[in-house]
């Protein structure tokens, strides 16, 4: 497996998500401030930070949902907006609740698939993969958060993309689902894909991720491997607490 | 790209029950038109003849509001749930997504409206038979401009609803805006001092339909100011301006 931590040349060739001095300002609030880091394939990169640290905003900026105030985010060397069939390159789950409750799981996925010329057979496949085949014809409005997370993951997997981004996909899942996500993330990374995963569950992150990016108040706090952090701070949770001590702020949504 | 997104938008519309409810309410026009014709028909049987309003004109506001709701919901159902972000992740080109949405809403509402109008027209004439009801003496060819203008007005209202729903990001605000254009503003215009009532009313959305067909606005307001082509252009202008403004905001705003 290629590890990008080993040297700069492979960063150039394999970094598939790159942030260059990314800055986003909402009125007086600096949500993301001069953020630069890159995410490489072959392992899960954990994206950590307190609530309001700018994790979700960063993901929205990468996906072109929000326009950066300055700086740029590139996926496979290009701005996301310029991708012709983005689902085949990038899969993303930002908010599991961002679905129309009146639509069935199958139709929801088919609506998304159609835009990128992905057929109904693939929809059935991903529904099977995430364990929702039995409720495919049920309305999404009746789904639990855990089921919606699975649906969002199914949507991200539709185009069989090389790059995947998940914003707190573990929320609302039962222990069985948590383990399922962990195994899924690891197997996606083992297939050589790039996986960026945000979560507040430190123990879970320690089991899933190999590299960690920590942000606080929109700035980069640390970028290291899980092994490095654990050897220095004993556990990932201790590392997180120590590193984000000065960055916790309340009353700002992430 | 565009074709795939249009297919997706069409499926979005087809896969929620609100679409069928809105079309169902719109199709009530056929039933109401039949009941109305039957009712005025029995009156005509007693009196010999009667001057009744044509059902496809009298119940047009029902068709306009219910299908305009379809236009509002096409965008606000996504904006309210956050589904729009999911949509924009798979279709990052906002112009393509917006155009596909507007195209599908336009085509579906025009097709639906014309079908319902023609069915209402046909059933009411069939029920009327050879009774003299006032509205059933002209030929289909003579009534066709009015029917098509009515259908177009429904589409324009649906697109205006889409635009206003997009701009306000609220279902309620979108519906209130459509209702204002359809009922409130024309109502106010009617009570302006003459000749301003007729002048202003000529530009009101529902009054463009009779002007396109070359009819008078109403007995109270008389003939409108606009020749058919200008009325048609004004009708299209309503949709173009709201869609243009909505797209400007949709493209610029963070999703």
C-alpha cells in the first residue's frame, strides 16, 4: 500500500483532495481560515475538531456547495465544479437528513443516479450493500437516523468513486451499524480509495483512521498519523483534548 | 448531461405524492365544469337559453393555483429539506440543475393544464348538447386561442412559483406570492379610479389570458390596453423575470 506520509513525491501524485489556503467568511464569522492540507488514498483520514470548528464547512467548500472567500479546494487536481460526472469521482455524505421524506429509498437513489447516467441495477446493488434492500420501497420519511445514514452512504457509493467524504456518518447508528461503517471505511481505503471521515467518536476514529487532521476555529491544528498521536498523548482522545483545548467555542454551528 | 438531469428531475416529480395530489386537485376542474354545465343546462331547459360563463374560464384559477403549487414545491421541497445540497453534489453545475427543473415544471404543467382544459371543454360541450348556454355557441377553432393562452398562463404561474419559491426559499412565501399575483394585485387594480383601473389591470397576470385571445377583460374593465402579441409577450416576461432573478440568487448563494 502506498503511504503518502513517507515522502513528498507521492504527495504530488496521489493527493486527491487538496486544500490551498482555503478561507470562508460568513459575515463577521471566519468559518474556515487559511486551511491547507491534503488527503491521500489508501487509508482513512480522520477529520476532527470541536463543534463549529469548520469541518462541515470545509467539506461543503470542497464540494462547491459554498464558494470560498479565498483559496481553493481541488479534487483529483481540479475544482469540484468542473467535474462532468462527479458521482463517478467523488461520493459524499454531508447530512443524512438532507432527503425528501416523501420519496422511497429506491427512488431517492434513482433520482441521484440518473443525473450521472447510473442505472437502476447499481441502485439495487448499493441498497443491498448498505442493508436497505428490504425497505427500498418504503418512504425515507419513516427512516431512523441510522437508516438515513445508510441511505446517504449508499448515495455516496452509487458512482463507485475513488474519493469519498463522510460527515459524521456514525451518528444514530446502532453498535452493529457502527462496526459495519468501520469495516466499510477500512475496506474502501484498502481498495486504494481516498476516504475523508469526520466524527466525534474518538475511540471509533482510533480504530478506523490512519491519519488525522484536527481543526479548531477554522484553522489547522494538527496533521499526523494516529500512531504518532497515540505515542505522544497515550490515546487519541487525550491527543484531541490537548490539541483542541483552546479552540472549543459554543453557539456556532459546524 | 442535460438530458440525464432532466430525466432525474422528471423522476423527482413523479416519485412524490404531492405531485399527484396537485394534479388531482387541478383535474377537479373537469368535475366542477361538468356539474356547472349540468346546472346551467337545467336552468336553460326552464328558460330556453342562458348566458353562463364557460367552465374552462370560470374554474381556471383552480387550475392555476394547484399547478403553480407544483412549481413552488419543485424547488422549496428541496430547499427546506436540504435535498438541494444532495442534488448539487451530484449536479454541481447550478445552471444545468435549474434549467432542468424549470424545463420539467414548464413541460409537465403545460401538458397537464392543456389536457385538463381540453377535457373540461369537451365534457362540458358534450353535456350542454344543443342547449343555448352562452359559452357553447362558438367552434373549437374559435375557442382554441383562449384555451392555449389559459394553458400557458398556468405554466407561467408554475414557473413564477418556482422562481419565487427559489428566491424566498419558503413554500409559504412562494404560495403567497403566487396567490398575490393571481388574486390580490388584480383585485386591487380593479378598484383603482378609472382609467387607471383598466390600464393597470391590463398588465395583471390573469388578465393577460383574455387579451391574448382578443376578448375584453371584464364587463367592468372593458377592453384591455394590450394587443394579443403584447399580452403574450408580457405573460412570458413574468416567467422570464422571476426565473432570471431566481437563477441569479440560486447561482450566487451558498447552498
